[in-house]
């Protein structure tokens, strides 16, 4: 089944997951890499042009060899030295990883890059793209042979909570133990749904907005039962804003120093 | 269950930082040998961080911390549970004199298969030319091979000027890169359950067989041997070894008689595939030099007997190398 996520369960029972990169993002990263190869060849060409003025034969031979080495070795070199990333992959925050979460080996990098010869057939990586699209782990043929996947490390945009929630009294905060329980009971997708609803509230049709916040409020009221003084007279939309404030404000207060995401 | 997230992160962060530093060090120093105490500490840090990840996973508002911990656990998991030998520095002489021929011999049956398919192609191409000489333009798509062999030999032997003068180095580079691309393509087509690899090997055989029979029928056997042997005795086995690597991939995909999952089978042969294709690359570099600087010169410049003898010596050395090198304990100069 195509899940878009690589989940690995360790023998200790811990599950960690990484989002998989799709064919389009990978194709765009490949285009950037091709651009880098072209620029490198232009620069090398300038130097070799000087050699060609002295010996046309030697200059031409070097050009053929250097182009061959750069076009084949570019991805191998960068993926090995940058732990699974090329310039294009870095820009799109992609990374080659072992399919079982093991250490990425040099052999794997060589195999996945040599098999580009078949993945690139008949043009513009049609075979590789099709295989990637059909494969449950978005693997092209080279990835299947090398037991690798390409994972994403997206940057999570932080909402400006101060701007969004400033100046509003939050009745739920009067009950810190219940607020803590709410944070505990709400799953990450639920929290994200509430946050997105608040962030995009002005984009909704008026009727739809009332209905949406009504449904969300009913859902979140069922998570933790707050006393009537915390919820009575609070509109559904305000209740959801309070929920978002409780969940995400706690996070903002406990935020770590910047850490390497990958 | 985490009640006070702030305190939890503050308490655990030193352990995460310590694990991160240790992982950075392990990744930066492939030869790092940890003491038993360091290993125990590494394992404890990994288990503690993994447990922290399990705790924080339920925390809806902590996607960044969760991602950070997932990344740490993933890196540590790879180091702790990896059972394959750690790739240390490469020793080129040891690789060349031991690893390459040993790998070749370990998968020699795939080489025989590669050879059999090529010989079948040779037989087909040779028979086709013998039975229907008019099929030459269909079988040989290269214009320089379509010429009448006798006419070509006369032209080559009576040439008054060196047509490769000032071009030998670039011609050699073209040959090396072209042949290496063909070899890599032959290898990569192993992913088509070996069908593509077999087609490439068969087609190479067809061309070889057709050219050989064409020159033999014209009575130019000596020219043919003098022309092809110096580079061909290296170049053709190189393509066969690329085919061997492609067939290894195919056999791992098919998995006949091996109940391990395809992923495990492919993982088991990936190192050998890379060794074989690097060996092919080296052979093609040599063949490219010889083809540009020796094979294209004929009598009266270089006697055919000398070229044939040179090719013969190369072939004997090549066979000895793949059959015998690395069979005994390594000589002193190969010791690490």
C-alpha cells in the first residue's frame, strides 16, 4: 500500500517515520543537479579551452573524460560525502536513506546511481518516474536494487501565535490540570486541524465557517470536560481558538533551541 | 505520560545532545574503535532517546521535537543494528589483487551464463553472414564494418598517412567512455529480470560473430586477429563481466532457490556488483589505450604476428589473474 511515509519499528518497539519524496520533487531536484553539472562543465570547459590551444587532442580527450566522470560521479560523490544529499536534494530538503533505516553504504550509492541508465529510459526518467509512482515506497529501479529510499525533511512553518491569539482571554487556562490533559489527549493531526481552521477562518463562507467550528468544538469538548464557567458563553470559534492556544502556546513556551532537523 | 513538558525537555535535552555528539563523531570517523564502556553508554543513550520519542509521539504540539528525536533515533538505530561490515578506507592494491578476482570467482556461474549468451550471439551472427552475406547491412549498423574486408585491408596496409595522427588521445578517451557506458547499461538492464542484459550480450555477440565470419570468408583472418586481439581480449571479457554483474542482479530479483526476501538478496550482492563494474571500468581504460595506440596500426607499421602475440599474452595474463589472484594468503606488500 502506498503510504507516503517510511515507518521503521525498532526491536525495542519504538516506531520512527520519515516522509517519502514523490516523483515530481525528485525530478525537480534532478533538474537542479543537471544545472549544476552543466555549470561545472562550463567552468571546466574554460580551463580545457586553454589546454586545447596548446594541444587540441589532449584538450578534447580531457573534456570527454571529465564530462563522463562528472556526469556519472557527481551524484555518487555528493551522496557519499553529504550523507545522501546532492545540491538539488539539499535545496528540496530530500535525502537518500537506507530502506531499513541502516547506515547508507557506498555500494548502495553506486548501485542506485549506475542504474540511472535504465531509469532514465526512454527520456526524462520516464521508467524511473513510472516505477516511483507505482511503487509503495516511491522507489525507482535504482532504489529498489540498492535498497534505498528518498525521504523528505520538510521545514515546518511556525504559525505566528502571538499575532493570531493576542489580546484574547482564554478561559481554559484557568484550569491548568485540565489544559494539560487536553494537550495529552489531542493527537497531532487533530491539533493541526484545529490550527488550520483558525489560520484559514477568513477564507470560509460564513455558513460553512459556523458549521465547521461547531463540529470542531463538539469534537474537542468531548476530549476533556471543562467546568461550565470555562465554556459557558464561549462561542464555538472562540473555544477552538482557546484550544489552539492551550496546545500550541505551551509548545511555544517550551520550545527548544534550534536543533538540526536532519 | 508527560505532565510537565517543559521540565521533561529540559531534563532530557543533555542526553539527546550527548547522543548527537557521539553520532557526529562516529559518522566523521569511520575507523573509530569504541571501548566497552563507550559502547554501553552509546546503547543506553539510544534506548533513552528512543523511549523519549515514544513519550513525545503522543504530544500533539511537538512536531519539531518529535522530528528531531526521530532523526536521532534513526541515526543511532542504523549504527547499532547495522550488521554489514563497516566500510573502512580502501586499499587499492588489496582490492585489485584479492577482492576483484575473488568476487569474480564467487559468481563465476553468472560469468559462464554471460559467456554462453554472447557465444550464442556469435554463432547466430556468424551463421547469418555465412548463409546470407546480403544481411550484412542489417547485422552491422556501423559504416566502417560494411566495407569489403579485402578492400579495407588493402587501404589500411597501403595508407600513406597516419589517419589518427593528432587524434589518438581523444579517440582513446571516446572509446573508454563509450564502452564504459555500454557496460554500465548492460549491468543496469539486469533489473529487467536479466532480459535486457541478455539482449545486450547477444547483440554484442552477433556483431562480433558477423565481423569475424566476414573477414574469415574474405581470407583476412590474420588481419582480423591482429586488429581485434590486442584490445578485444580485454574489452570483450570486460563486457562479459558487466553482463555477469547484470545477471547477478537478475538472479537476485528472480531468487530461484533462495527464500530470503528480494530486499535481502539484493543487499547481499550489491557490494559484489560494484566490485565487478569497477573491475570492468579498469579493463576498459586499458582496452581504450590499446585500441587507439596499437590496434589501429597494421602492417607494415606493426607486424600482425607481434600484435597477435601481444593479444595472446594479455589473454593468458587475464585468465591467470582472474583464476589465480587472491587464492593464496596475501603477499606482504598487500598487508594493511
